[in-house]
C-alpha cells in the first residue's frame, strides 16, 4: 500500500494533498483531467478566498496570483427598501478572487513538483472504482465526483433541511465594470441577491457577477437564459435591483469575458454522511463538495473545503489505523470546528434576516466601526457563528457601539 488516495482535484483535494506532502505523507491524487484540461473548462463559479484560506496557502508555499487588483479590501452592502439600508466596511485581511481555471492547475503543478503522484482518470469514477483504488492505499479521501459521492455517501437528513434549491444561480465574468477593490452585495427582498467582485481571470482583471434568484421571483428568468446573450437582461435587472452597481457599468463595453465565462443552474444545500466502509475493507472519508454543498450565497464553499482539508491532513499525518473510528473522529472535528457553524450560518442567511441581524446592519449603516465589525464577523463565520446566532450577543455588540 502507498499512503493516501485522494479523489478530486478541487480546492479541498489539492489542499489536502499539498499539506500531506508537506507533512511527508505519500499521496496519490485522482483527477478527471490534467492541468491543461482544467485551464480550458467552463467557468466553475466565482470564488472569494478569505484571509485564513490565503494564510494556509502561504504556509504551503503556494501563494499565487496575488495581483492587488483582485484583492477585495472592502465590501459594500445594500438592502433595498424604503429607505434602503446601506454601508461599506473594511476587510482587514482582504479576500482574493482568482479564476479557479488559473489557480487550481497551478496548485496541481505544485503538487507534482513536490512528489505527489497524479493519476488522470479521464472519467468520473464510480464507487466500484474508488473501491479498486482503495486496495492500493491505507485510506481513501473523496473530495469530488458525482457518481462516487452519490453511491458512497447518502444524504444526511438531520443536517440537510432543504429538499430543493433555495436560489437559482447565474455567475459570469464581465468586462465593462469600472475597476475597484470593493465587493458589492445587494439584497432585494423577495427577489434575491446580486454580488460583484474584482476577479483575476485568464484575460487579466475583470469583474465577477453572481445573481442569487429566489425561485419564482423576478430575477429567476436570468438564470434560465443562454449565458452568452444575458447581457441586456442582466443590465436591466441590475438597474432595478442594484442601482449603485449599475452606475459602475459601461453599457457599450459590458459583455461576458468569453464564451466559457458564464454559468447558470441551481444547488440544493446538502450535507452527506462523511464515512463509508468499502468492500475492500478500507474506509472512504468525504471532504469538500463530496461531503457538504452549501449555497454560494455566503461565499464559503472553497474556504470550508480548505479548512476541513487542513484538519484532515493533520489527523492523517498523526497516524492510523485509518479505520471507521478514525474517519468518524476526523469528520466530527471538521464539523465542530468549521463545517457545522458555516452550514448553519449559510442556511440561516438563505432566509430573511432575523431582527437582531437587521439591528446589527442598521448600526453598521450609521457607524464606521460597526460596519468594520460586521465585515470581521462575516469574514470568519466558523469563528463567529456563536455571536451571530445569538440575539443577546448581537444586541450586546450593538449597545456597545451606540
């Protein structure tokens, strides 16, 4: 047997493999495509990596694409209404927004350069294939793969309150938005949310726009259009629901960066069982999207994946036996320290804000220090969920700021 087998070359799988190599654990990464194939694929989504995620990458020696233009150092919020509630806060440790078609292939090349074995499979593996691979490894970690995930890790109903998507999504990279390093977020009640971020792409700096449409609402048609021709309808929606963003757009220049630079669809928030016993006798542990898929509303998918991969790597490096008890202990730690708070936080924000959250946002609209505090809390939900989920704690903070 040769070390740990990892299925999936997303942020979770690559972070886990790189950290294990740093900790001198043998790894084999199974990826559907090679680095060149990853560079040429359709936009996988818009990802903002927080300061804590970037710190892990620096510790790995894998800090890439640190262009100041794609570092979001502030965020503006607007909740539409009469009157609207608006504020801008400072992000103390800026988010990095880099096209994953740039970042992930580079991380894969880092792994190869550090002695990690990469097996290009060409197709999505099923559970039987994962079982065959497991015979060569002490533990299998599954970080991606629709077929193997569905077959190995059933939905956990106790942690999955939604049975259908709570938003329909449109994401695209666009030219024609005036440059800046502020992430803009607009909430249009009963309609959805519109986000815009500076993004480093294959063609240089551009802007990422994400529309989160409440099903049945006026933004939903955008998420069912041909992405290549969505520009005029998207402009009209932005003008109505996010007018401050509309002011930054040059109509004549506004267009998708390329034919592969837009995406639409829907995600059902789902938590799966994290541990599977394979026919080989080995164990499979789920991390990243194989374990938990949260709605991208709060931008935490990649950050949760990175943090959980780090926890898993440290547990694996401490030694086995890599049995069911070991895997369940790792899953418990990942859930308690990171995934559980973030999942609860994201599911909560898919619903209208609670009164104590509205009070905090109202304070942010009148006081700069309150706006900065909101950004501090939102930048690290795993650490701050106990505060945000408690009306008493939030009210205490608001009272201290008045």
